[in-house]
């Protein structure tokens, strides 16, 4: 059975890929495609018949900093097979092809809880991840933060010029994935804090503020950010990344692996407690 690979913007391939992802996961890649963000780092491997994509697995060639050391890994995502094609070994075929092509490269992924039995067959093992949290009172009203969107050049410029700050774990050169999340997950959650110059991606649920990302150069202490975040009634903050560079010592809450399973493959030197940055996840 023939396997097709794509790693660039191609209208015909995007249509087939988008149809499969929407059918299985219920969302559209169209906004990302329209911005021409598909580059060589994002490889899609698929089985296609009669113009229909039956199954797919993607990899993203991710540069990382793990415990102050550069690290290169493959991040898997877009693992999907059409319902009427399941049980035919298509995902196995694709996985074997990818691992044969990149036999010695570490890999990782956040898995769907319904298919966790699939990945250990290929050398993946579960790993405990954490949600870093701090108690923090925030009652700043609207303050003078400036709400931004992806049409503001300052956002794209900041993403492409950002530096790595975390000494624990951080992704690098994942700009196209970060923009994907801003387009689909956080389009109304982008703020510029003029006092400190940072761009923050954050949204509040009840009395908890989730900060998905902070883009700042140089690093900004959390105490400074806290005074400018335009939210009220916040009693706790959860970070979508390792916040060591913000000068905080968070409580690392273990993730329920039954609900949010993570897998790694190969040789890693991970810290005892960490979080893969959500804005760099495929």
C-alpha cells in the first residue's frame, strides 16, 4: 500500500487532510492553511485512495531545551483513521514507516485516551506530566492592557523573534504551531501589557487564570505581569508552560494520565516535574 508524504502548502493535499481531520476531530485547519504556514518541519504521512485520505499520522520536527541542553525530537499528532477503515492496520503501517525513517530520534505525543494501547506497541512509554500552578490574587479590572489579534504585526513579530527562557523544558522554532493555537484556541485571549512590554495569551475560568503563553524579551517577573493582567476575581494561576523563568516556584499538580495521557519514545533526560508547552503542541 502506497504511503504519501507532504511537508508544504499544497491545495489538493490540504483538502484531503482537512476533510479527514474535520471528520475525526471536528475542527478545521482552514485558517492555518490560508496563512501558508505548512513548512518542512510538519510532515504528514497518509494513505490515500481515490482522492480520499483514509489514515494519517503527522510529525513535527521539534527543537527543544531540556534541562539547559539542546534536544531534538519528533512530536506526533494528527493520528487519525476513518471509522470505516479501522482495523485494517493503516495506522500501524504509517507508524512503522515513520519510525523506520527516523529510527534513532526521540519522539513524544499527547494521546487520545481511547487509543492509549496503540503506542506501547511501538516503543512508546507513558510519562507523568504536571500542571504548574500558583496562588495569586488579580483584581486589575480592564487596566490598560491592549487586546490584540493575529492581524496585528506585533504578535507575529514577537512570535518569530521570541527567545527560549525556561531552564526546565521549552520548545523552540515552533512558530507555525503557536500561530495555529492562536487562530483556533485563543483568538480572543491575546494581550499586550504596555508597562512591561510583554504579550500574554490568557483566559479566565471562574477564579482561575490560565496563562497559555508569555512572550517577553527580556524575561519579566511574574510579580510584574500580575499587576498588569486585565482580569478580576482571580485567585489562582495555571501556566501552560514551565514558568521557572518568571521567577515563581509553582505547585506542580500531577496530570490525570487517564484523561491526558502523554507518551515518549527513545532516550530522554527529563526533569522530575515539567510541562510540555501547550502552544508548541500539535
